[in-house]
């Protein structure tokens, strides 16, 4: 199978191969260019792209040596070392490659017409990436599938070790095995946390505009939603600490914190985290810190886990992480909930048990372990590519859509675009983007107070797709 293929591709009808298009090279990063994407059909990788055209020395990663045992890690490590020697200073993964996702059961690509009524709208909304996961993850999954038995799984020691190692290496956070609980993703963990730490009618704070399942986790569980809207000044966002203090009363039990913040793209600084921690500790609020985007801090920004800020805040913090965003494995529904306080941990474990969620997904375990043990090199290249996409978008918008403002992206691959200068109401803006531009973004009001006049664009796609979407938006706006 080529790297453009889809596992089990024979049962999925191949799609036509679109023509070669203006893929923007790394050396032209930041330049405004447009291009139609080169699409590769599933199961048809097409001819390998020359290394000089893609900037990759492994443009087409055909793997003759399919693993036939589960003993992957040592072999991969050796292979990784070999590749690295051969690829000094070169892009090794080809994030420019367009891989067809239609017809693969993709939420992003296969619900376009049903959800929007516009069959050919380009979807840049939900937060998954149009890139293949790291080879180490694919190899681990293949090995697991090749084994062919998918009985009940136990959380393996090697998976715990991989999570612990990742947290230490990437975030300087020494966590213990016993602190880690598993959940089928972070959104389930937010809902379970509402059940574990609050009673019906209790008040829970979220900092809008924010990823909308924060609010639904509160409201759907019969708790009272308390928005503490972020302050925006000249396109920069900060926490309204005074507003936060004022919104806390004796019925307020919990804050769901987004760090890095989706959708405004902030990576919170130490001084901001310290202030937040101090307030939460003083009011004895449980903080559910959603750090799913932790690994996606852009150049010049460092993610700090809230629980590392002080022992006092650590004892109130429930940290939610996952390989889902980082390694594009959201469909596997892996989630790690890290809780150092035994009492909070027992309460979370109890709601997991009551929901019947004590088992682990065998494929999610394999993918998590491989990603955390062997995905670092891929991630570094991904971050570079995403940063390139962000610079590309920023330059494009500055030059071609001066009435639109780009919120600085410190982390995540979701860019918060300010369309308020276009003088349109939200329904008109939504209709312009969908009906005229034929681009599907997430509308700002979905993220709660402070989202009016904004749209969120997902830039984790090949640059040619991003260019195409931006061209469409620029043309619609200028009409
Ligand atoms: C802040 C945040 N939390 C959670 C999720 C989803 O997490 P999961 O797929 O693990 O449920 C997302 C996805 O966009 C997100 O942005």
C-alpha cells in the first residue's frame, strides 16, 4: 500500500486523480500564491514525487517491510535512526500531499452536503487534520490488526510508560502511573468531570469564546453555565481575572479551562496561569484543564501544564490530554485524564465505572503508545508545516482581505478570524462563506459570548487546500 492509500481501500471506490497543482514550497513560505490541490485517490498513491519538488527525501513512503509481529518499537527505532541520517535538514514527511478523504466515513468531509446543503463546500471546520498519522502509529496499528484478535484489552505498562515519558520530555511534568485514568476522548472526560465534581444546579465557569462542548458538558448535565468572557484588545486575548472573581459564588464548584485555548489560539503564559491558579485555589474550585492542544504550541511559545504551576493548584486540577489532536487519531477516541489528588481521582474513577467505561480500546492503546514513544520527529515537522500555513494565511489575508483580521496563533491549528470589519451580521457572514465562497468554517457564535463576527478556520490541511479556500473567501468578499 502506498502512503496515499487507505487501509482496506479495495472496498472503497477509488476517486479520480486530480491534476498536479500549485503546491507551495517551503522556500516560498509566506508568499501569497494560489493553487488547485493535487489529489491522490485511495489505493492509488500515484508516482512518487521527486524529493526536490516536495522538499521531502521520503516523498512516497511505500513500505515493503510490513510488520508481521507486535515487536515494533526496536525495529522502528533503528529505522528512525537510519532515516534521520539520510534526511539531515530535509522535510521528511510530505504534508503537501492531498489525500482523498471523501467516502472514508469522515465527519469533516462526508457530511458537507448533509450539514450545509452545499455539496462542493470545502470543509475547514472540525478539528482534525488532513494528514496521515506518523508511520510509527500506522505500523503499530497494522501490527495489532495483523495479530487478528481484538479481545478485551488491559492498559499495558508500556502504554503508561509512553504517556509518562511524553509528559516528562515534552512538558517537563513528572507524572506518576497511578495518576493516569483513561477515557474515550476528552469530550467524554469533560462530561464525566461535570458529574464527578458538581451537583445538578451547581455553577461551572467556562471562558468564552470557547470550544462549544465545554458549554454543553455543563448544560446537558443540568449544571449552570457561567461564562467568563475573555477580553479582546486589538486582536489580543487575555483572561478577565476581575470578571472571574466576580463570577464565583458559594454555588460555583468548577472551572473548565482551555489551555492552549481553542478558538483564540492563546498559549497561556506562566504569570497568567499563576494568577488563575491563585484564584481557583482561594475559592477551592476544581479546575478541569483541557490540554488536548498542549503539543501544538507554535514556535516561541511554551505550553505549561496548569498542574505544574503550584502544588496547591495541582491538588485541584484534573488534566485532560490525548494523542487525538497531536497525532491525528481522534477517530480512535483515546484520552488520558491525569489527576494527582487521590480524592479527585477516586471520584473520576467512580463516574467512569458508573458509565461502564472501565475497558480500554485496544487500537487506541496501540496508537497512543506508538505516538508517544516514536511520534516526536513527525510532530516537529508537523509544527513547522502548521506554522508555515499560519504565515501563509496571515500574509494572504493581509494582502487580499484587509478588512479581515487574523488573531495571532500561539497554539492549536485553529485560527480565529475577525470578520467584524466586513460589516456583516453573523447570518449574512455564514451565508456568504457557505453559499458564495463555498467554504465551511465554524461560525464564531457557536463558541459563545465574544464569538460574534468571528469564524474559526482549521489550517491543518495541505497548503494548496488552504490556498484554495482563501481564494474562494477573498473572491466572495470582494464581490
Ligand atoms: C479544546 C478541545 N477539547 C477537546 C476536543 C475533542 O477531544 P476528543 O476528540 O478527545 O473528545 C477538542 C477538539 O477539537 C478541542 O479543541
